[in-house]
C-alpha cells in the first residue's frame, strides 16, 4: 500500500484562491498521477462553515477499488465541528449503492465529522470523512452496507475513474457539508496557517494543498529563474 503525505507546490499544479470569507483549493497528487480534487470553504456566518469537496481526477493512476475514492478532507481551525449536514452535489449521484440517490441527497448516514478528539490518522484535527476512525456520523438514512460509517464506501469518485470502482460504492463526484462550529469565526485566515489535507481510500494517500507562503516562494523562484535566463 502506498502511504504518503504529499505537499503540492505551485510547480506541481496546485492552486489557491483566497478571499476573507471564501477559500478555494486545488489538490494534485504528485505520486498518483491524475488524482486531483477541489475544496471550497465559505463562511456563511460566524458559526456556520460550508465546505464543498469534489473529486476531479482525470485518471485512476493504475489503481482501483477503494484507493481511487476520495474519502476525507481535514483542516485546523479554532474550536471544533459540533454538527451539521452533508448532501450530494447539485449534479451528483450514487454508484453501486443499495439505495440509489441523486443530487442534493442526505449523506449524513454515510459521512461524519471529527468532534475534537485527537486523531490517530494522517489527517488534521478538523475533519469530514466517510471513513470510520474517530468520526461522529452527521445522522441520516443508511444508503449502503451496514448502518453507520463504513468508508471508503460512499466516498467520492470522478467520472474518469468510475469504471475502476469494482464492487465499491461511491458518489460521483461532489458533496456539500454545512457545518456548525463551536468558536465564532470572523474570517478564514486559519486556512492560511495550516494547509488543508485530503485522503484517498483508507490511508492510501494524503495530499496537502499549498499555503499562500508556499505559492509566494514558488512565484519568487519562478521570477528568479526568468531573470537569470534574461541575463
């Protein structure tokens, strides 16, 4: 099993766009070529955070089954997640579910959140995930398999990789989580301090998004190279 934590720099194709109340991240896995994802954070109000997570992979990189499923997103913020809801994206649908669902369907029985306990996984302290380890289910119908979280089942798969799922169940390709948080947030500056991290499969691969500092360094390095070439 390929276990790696990869920090995606600008030169590897990572991207970040930032505003006071919205942050957008692109993740490209430099080890598993073609694996990619997007995450968007929006501060709805001081105690409500919306998170959109999408699997945008263009290839399964020779992998199959659980390893090509996007199963979690994590970050570090003041306070903890105390509850919320999670639904499929506006054009998403299930694959291989016992109970098939389409857009805007409740995934609360298949996804959960970390309620502040120390994590023994490779993820950060605040987390949404379809995997079972240290997660509290959002609460909702059991759509596939045994009741409760049983990831990587019900994680996210891209259209390009869906043919390699085997018997695994997944959502193609996006979910939206609306989270209640314990500490009042004035902005999303905490996302600039520690890069958000995603997980593929069950510990198969972890990928960090670039921080603004990483992008700035990469940009300065690029300018230096250009200047040297012009001399």
